[in-house]
């Protein structure tokens, strides 16, 4: 049956029926057969998943497993992407998504020689966000005491929060956050996760990556990745029930062992 | 506020936090011109001959360096990638840089020209505003080439090395050291396709005569055309999707 649809509509047709049948309705991100090649190496292999709107979805896996590449593909900055990848109902990277998707890279990408407010005012102007948005995001990431300091004088964690604040400007519908809580103090980490859930409650969708398995407990949906492949998409309780384990870490191990490629070197061959 | 002016203001704010760079950009050309005047104390006509062209060459070199490093920094800190995910056109980004550094170039040209004509006794037959115009165009030429070559540099070390590679050959062949019509035919031909040659020709014509001839207009048009072409090529090097 699917093959017939394929013939009728073509793989990339504008009104592709197969595409409509396969897409989860209302998904913020919907991927199928996603593949990314970097420097001759396939770093994402046949990845399929969907991220429901209004959720906090955790993208978990060891560093180097392809989390950042997947996020770059979603935000449309990654080259050599094949397969289907829809973001808010449009192909990833579509120009109409530029003020609807907020992206925070792992390394803070703000101007170190400007103050926190100068940075935010600039990005707000580009997004045509209202001026009071700057005050809102400064408060959301708790940088009120440092808003007039130059970014280069701030700590690593504070810089990461400036970068996050910039992505919150204009209230994007989808936030793609690459390791936003790495190296942060536990209190701050808790506060940020609370912020992520508040944003989701207000209707935003968040895709948050982490290489720390504990953070799985803070996410509604989980995407587990390893070595360029998606191991599972599930909620934490379902994942634990299915693998008969009691933590995200052991569930991850159980999934790898059940695939019979526990040795990463072996898996690559 | 539109993306173009927002970007120009942002670049100027970055400069404002770096007073040492501003001082170097504005004062070094003035100091060098004063040094040159002192060097040729015995032959004011030599100073007249090379002072004019240098008023155009200094802003060219300074802007080339500043822009290639600034753009490389945007690339290496990830801010360029962030900008390219936001609703900003590449033309607005490049235009913002051109506007901000263009303003600095105006101040630099006013200071250097004012000093040369007012205090150092440089003889300029043509209109001063035309000298300023050509100096600012030269600065924009440096800016556009700096932006273009920064795409081919991965580190600030490499970016700085493009100065001798791109700027020095143009300086050697621009007609300042050996008049262009006395050059070997091959060198003359090369000098004919280098934009700085036209910038220097324009300055020589301006300092030598008060009339605005068609050759002067042509020289200025060639420099302006090269600025636009290099900015256009620079825009092509800004890729929204990268490997």
C-alpha cells in the first residue's frame, strides 16, 4: 500500500499523501529516514522520531553520538541532510521558521565584548520582539544583577544563560537547547528545568539535549541516541517498564545489550 | 529599528567598548603621515606626491585588517551561525558592518586629511570633499576585501597573514613606488586589474589638478564597482547551512 502512495504522489511532492499519513498530527518536529553525512562519515543513520507540541523532550546520549548534529539539522544550519524533517509543519530550515524557532548552541554564542542587555537588545531588534522582552528574558534566566556587565566578565554558566536568554526573545514556538545545563550549579539547574516546564505549560515545545542520564527524570518524552542511531523514543516510566530497570542509565545499557552491540568499536565495523 | 541599523549600532557598540582599537584606527594613520612629512622635510614635493595616495591607502589597510578579524570572530564564536538562524538578510548583516566601519572611516579620513592639508602643508589642488570621498571608498574597499578573505581563514593567525598576501602586492603595483606607465608590460597589466591602482590614480589626479575629469570619475566608479563586487562575493561566503 505505501508503495502505491509513493508512486501516486512522489517522494517530495507538495501534497504528499504518504507524508500526511505518516506525520503525527500537531507534532512540533517530525523526522523520518533522517540521515546526515559529515566529512564522508554518516553521523546520523535512518533516524525517525516525532516531538509532540507543548512537551519537554530530552535528547540523551553520550557525547559524540550525534545529538548536536540532530539539533543542527532541526534548526536548519546543518548541510547534507537527507530524509524527511518537518519543523512546525514546514521543512527544517525554511525561512518562515526563523522567528519561530529558538536555538542555543552548546558553546554560548553571544558577543563577549557587549553587555548582557546590549546583546539582548540587538537580537530583539532582529526578531522585531518588543523592547520589554529584554526585561522578561533577563528575569527568566535570573541575570538581573549582571545585566549591565560585559559578557566576557561573566562566568561560564552565566554566559550560557545569556545565550539562552537570547533564544527566549520573541517567545519562539520551538526551543532547541544543546546541553543548556552543563556545568551549572544544582540550584540553578533545578531553576532552569522549572523554567523549561513553565515555557512548555505556556505552549512552547522544547528539545533539550544532555549527556547526563539523570536529566531524563526531568523530561516528559525521551529520545535515546547512541552512535548516530536512535535507540528509543519513550516516556521514562514506559522505558523503565519495558527494560525492567530502575534508572535511565541502566535502561540505556539494557537497550544497548538487547541490540547485541555493547562494544562501540564492534558496532562501528 | 531595522536589521541594518541594528547591526551597525551593535558593531559601533562593540568598538566603543574597545577604546584602544578606536585610538589605533584613528591615530596611527595621522602619526604615519606626520612621520612621512618629517622624513621628507628636505623635499616637500615628494611629500605632495605620495601624501595624497597614502590618505587612501591607510584606511584601506586598516579596514582590511579590522574587518577580516571581526568577521572571523563572528564565525569562530558562533554568533554568525546564530545570526543566520534569525530573520536577518545577509545584505543587512554586511551592510551593517559597512555602515559602522564606513562611519569610522569618515572620521579617520577627516582627521588624516585635516592634519595633512592643515598642519603638514600637503598641497591638494582638487576639492577636499572629493579627497574624503575617495578615502572613504578606499576604506570600504579594504572592508569588502577583508570580509571576503576572512571566509578563507580558519584562525586569526591566518586572517592576519592575508594582509601581506592581498594588500602588499596591490601596494607594490599601485603606482606609488614606480609610476604605472613605466612598469614592465606584465606588471602593468596586473596593476590594471588591481582595485587599489584605481584608488591611488584617483588620489593622484585629485591632488594634482582641481578639475574633475572623466578619468577621475572612471577611477572612482571602478573603485565603487570593486567594493560592490567584493561585498557581493563576501555575501556568498556566508552560508546558512554548513557541513
